């Protein structure tokens, strides 16, 4: 992760640099190594602000907080950006694991839309052929039904 720390009206101490590096390392574990981070620390009289911006391929995350001490403001800003990163990462993961559902390839597609929903489409249907050739349990069961490998006393129940 590329890190740029800027101090306006304050000096960047080793403690502040370590705190920023530690917080951005946690964020980097969530977002991956291709991140660019900018931290701006500014102090005026009794008012310190910390602004943290992290750019990534997923999105841009930023937070601006203020407190009486710069360490507290930096910690709060890093925590806010971390929460934003976790939320975005969960959203990406959920979208990847649960794509928009279509009827193609689902078990519901194999049943007819007639009032009796337990009938299976014919083998001439392209989707049924593809599923019967698959190595899944549904494909094996459909192949056995065609070859009549099921025992005589075996009853097939529709879901």
C-alpha cells in the first residue's frame, strides 16, 4: 500500500506514522495490496483534524474527524475508513456469491409450468440434456431414469 502522510500545523512524529501505518495495514488486508492512502493531519489551537483517504479498485473511502488530540482524531478516522472498507468488501463478496438469479440452469426450469409441477421436461430440451450429462446428483438420476437402472421397488418423489 502506498502511503502519503501530510502534517499541516503539526509535525508528524514516529508514533503518528506508526499509528497510521498500523491502521492502514488492517485496511490493506481487507482491500488488498493495490491501495493508495493519503493521511492529512492538521492542528489549530485546541482543534485537531485527521483526514484519511484510501483509493482502491473497489471504491474510494474517506473520512474526516476532529478531536482535541491528533492521535484520537487519527484513530477515529482510520476506524471509519475500516468500517467503510469492510462494508464494501462484504457487498462485493455477496454480489459475487449471489449473482442476479435467472431461471436458466435452475431446478425450477426443469419442471413444466403446468398445474402438475412434478413433471420433468423431455430429453429433447437442450437444458435438460445438459443437466442429464452433468456429474451432479440430478444429472445422474435423470440418466438412470432413461437407462432404467432404478430398482423396481424404488419410488421417485418429486420435490
